């Protein structure tokens, strides 16, 4: 019987083949490590996607450049409340309408707190008017009462106008005093189908400025003098939820899926990036636009069917921040870059005209800020 | 010869051993009987046992069966010394009352959305073919108080008045994003004996609204807003005119109760934990609308019960446990429930009692038991 020993030891694999296999495995590991952790992701234009890289020069990058939009919360938190102070301490309850005065102060219609709040550029939130109790009381701003105010705008002289929805009234705040300038049932405004939900100030020479009031119940936009007198009533195709007047007036008609910009109309704009869907009917669309403002040559809009902020241009809607889906709104609350950010229920919009869009995230009870590249505003 | 000192020491030792406590004399005494001599030992042993008994957790008595062959108990409440519960019986929903003298079926409806009992009266929201109505039973026969309350979802019966919450439709159908023109909640009231209904007030709330109880002349209303990371808000709504005031709000679903003396308590996410979703705290609502922390570190998603001035918490775990809330300086105490039973509710039946069902009764029919809580 032959003894097994070192002299007759036989290798299972040849040393050369084993070395090749080891080297191959190492190469694969190195490649995965390089691709996964080292290599910078690039856009189709070859630019790095993030990490402090310069903004893209080509506006076509809007289709893919959402990561350059930075979303953060500047005031409030998920839990509702009524507190003034620095943004992180301030609390709101379902803020809706936004406006910015010439000094850069953000005016906020705090619907659930029945008050009008302001946020200074240094981030401090104060209550401008309203004692928190729903009602209709004029007089000193701290004792005045509103009921579910939804829209705000700032006049040329600094007067703040409020669409006081629960009272079917237009209120004015000037020099610490609240007055009612128009109310349903008086001065030509009907007592029934009238529900002001948004208000905008339009500068003109004839009347020292005109107020445009979106009337959801009356399916109309009222033109009022700053003193409250009715100039005209413009009947729309559907109930408006917002009106904007910095430039051509913009009306949002969510029931018709329509954005009316001046005399032009954008209806059911499909959301860019969904072109690859074969079935056109399945494309997510800007079907219920709630609010829109001018953003340079384009329009920024929010939609009830999608919890995101859009840039609408030439009948197409680009997602600036949030998540648009044909499956419906994706509610959540998360700061981050572009499509990584989530909103619960964006309703109000305002811009400083420079790089910032302010969003009232109603269900999150906070004010969000979108910081965008300069080219969005040109 | 022993010295006198030695004699004195021997005598001292002898008397000590005999249990004599005085050293005034060397005169021999008659020793007490053995029964008397062991008495101090017995007293000491009894005191020790009593102390040990006091340190042991309180134990409940044995459960007493109060109903048999029950199916699908949905909610149980107590009033006027009787248990009331909703029971799913096939395609019908029954309101059953038991007061120790037997079980009585108060009413049977195709579906019941909510039940409230008070002072041997009961009121409920009946749902039939998509139509909700407010019904009550103040005697032996159920009556319909409001035949058409299509969006009624919650009701509360207190002091002979039925309060219920209805949703008003949004102004623009299908568009609820703007709260001021979206769905709102209206609280209505009607006497349990009938008559016309009146509107108590309205709330800018569109989610799940629950009328918790009556605190003084104000209704305590808990609203849970829908949506991701929902928020609960607690309101005080005057019943005799006036606007509601939001007195508390927090992220997550909450539960509240009002004691028979009108003191309101509500749960909120645990404040002192790294994972607030897992633990709950209980706050007390003060008369001025402010809140005071009462207890923390309770398992989440539970319900608060008030019975005979005792506040108890039934946690929301799969096999729920009953807790006695602690204070700011003490942890809550887990109450021992008889083995083999699952607590369903706590009621005031001549004192705090727990309604139990057997653990094995996952489906099918099962008996119901009650057991008195230790005072």
C-alpha cells in the first residue's frame, strides 16, 4: 500500500490559475469601490451633480438640474402652535398666503391661528395682527380678529391687505390698525357666493393701485380700489384659488387644471421628464394648480395633485423641488436638495426676485425656502 | 468561694437568659408562661410578613364572567354601574348592556360608527345604506334624533345632550389644499329626548375628529389631521357660544379622556426618549388651557381611562397591558392582570373595574369577564 506523504502531495489548482483568479477578484473589488465611492456622478451634460460645483450655464439643465435647488425650513415645525421668535422657535398653524414687502419682510397669512405674521430678513417671526381667536374685530392690530385668513399682499405705501376668507372680507393693516375695506353684502359685493382666498396689489396710475381679489365661491376676480370700492368683476372659467399681479396677472383655476397668465392659458401642462411614458394620458400633469407667481420669464407654481414646486414655461412644468408622480401626491416633510426634498402641502408662494422662493408648506405648519441658481430668474 | 462580684454577674446572666429586664433585685421571680414569652416573636414575625405583603405588587381578584358567547367587541364603555359595548354579530352591529342582572340588547343596526353612554342613556351614530343618523335610547325604545347626518363621525352624550361632529364639504370639490375653503367640522347638539338640533361651533379641521367629553361648559375635541406625519390638535369648544381654542397640538395620533369631574388628560409622544414613537406621555389640561406633564415612559398608542378618580392607561401593544401613570418623579406602574386574560377597557362599575376577554379568543365567540382593580 502506497503511503500518502509530502512527496506525493498534489495541488488541487495550478498556482498560475489561482494567481489569475485572485488578481481578477481584486480588480473587480477595486472597480466597484471606485465607481461607488470615488467617481463623481455626472449629469448628461457631463457636469458634476452636486458637491459645491458651479451652477450650470446651459438652461437646458433645468430638466436635470433639480439638485441645484436647495430646500430648507426657515420657520416653524411640524407641530402646530402660535409662537413668535426666531424661526426655529416660531410656530404656525397651517400658513397659506405669502407676500414680501419692499424691505424684504415676509408676510404670512397664518390661517389656523387667525392672524397675520411677519418674518424679518434676520429670521425673527412676529405677529402683525390678530389675537388668535377667530372673529371679525377691527382696531388695534394686537386685539383685531380674523377668521381663517388665506391671502395677503402689500400695497405701494406698505399697507398689508388680507383676504379674510372666513369673514368674506378684505381687511387692511396700516400703522398698527386693522380696518375692513370690503365685505360681502356691501359696496356691490354679493352676500352669498363670495369667498376671497387670494389678493394681489397691482400698481397703476389711475387709482393709485388696484387690488385683485380671487373669489373662489363667485368664480371671479374682483378689481377693487385700495379703499375697497369695486372697479370691476371678471368672471373666470372656474373658481380661482390664487391671483398674482407682478407683471401679467396670473390666476390659478385648479378645477379646470388651468393656469391663466394674462390672456394666455396653460391647461393641464404635463410634467417634463415624463415624456418617456408611451401613454400620454399617464403622464403626470399640473392638473390642479393652486398658486403661481412670476419667476423671471417663467412661472413658479404649486399644485394640489403633486406636493412639489414647479417651474412652468411653454406649457411644460419642470419639478424644481419635491416629488411629482403619476401615482398622486407624495406627502412628507424633509429638507434637502431638489427632488430629495419633500413637502406636505405647499400652497403659498413668494419670491424676493433674486434667488429665493418662499413656500408656505401648509400641512407641515412651516415656511420653506428654495434657493435657486440665478438663471432661473432671467 | 466565689466573690460577691462573681455572684452578681451570675445572677445578672441568669436573669437575662430568663427574659427579666430589671436588675433591681436578686430575688428569684416566677417566669412568665411560654405563650407570653413567644408573643414578642409572633408580633415581630407578623410585622415582617405585613411589610413583605406591602412590598408585593397588588393582585387583582379572580375575574367574574359577565357575558357568554360574545363576538367581536369593538368598544366598551361604562355608565351608571353598567357595561355597554358594541358587538359585531354577523352582518349587524349590536349595542349590548350588562348590569349584573343579565345582558340586554339595546339596539341592532347595520353599522354603528360611534357610541356614547351617560347616566343610563346611550346615543350612537347608525349607518344604513350610506346614510348616517343620530339615534339614542333614554328608556327602553331607541329613537331617532337626527335622521340625516351623512357625515357624522363622532358623538358624545353628556348631561342629556348629544353632541356630534359633522364634516362640511369643501367649497371646491376634490380640492382640499386650502384649509379655509376645504372640509371643515361642525359640532351640533340635540337633547337626548328629541327636539331640534343646534350648531355649537365649527373647527378648521378636516381629519378625524373625536368629541372626548365635557369639561365644565366646554367640549374637549381631539382632531387628528390626515397626511404623512399627521398631527393631533386638542380644542376646547364652548357649548354656550364662543369660538373654539386650540389648547394643545403635537405630531402623531393622540388619545384623550375627561374625568367625571371635568378634568381632561391627553397623551402625547414621550418627551424623554430617543424614540418618541415608541413611548407616550400623559399631560393634564389645566383650567386655563395650559398643560402640565403627568407621566412619561408609557408604551405608545394607548388609551387613557378615568374610573373612580383613578387614571389608568391601556397601552396599544398586541397584548395590551394596564398601567397606573406615575408622576414626574416616578415611573408608571404596570398593573398585574390575571393570567390568561386580555384587558379591553376600564370602567367605573361601583369602583374601577377592567373588562377582560380570554387570551385565546382571537376570533369566534368568547366570554367576557370583569375584575375589580386594587384600590
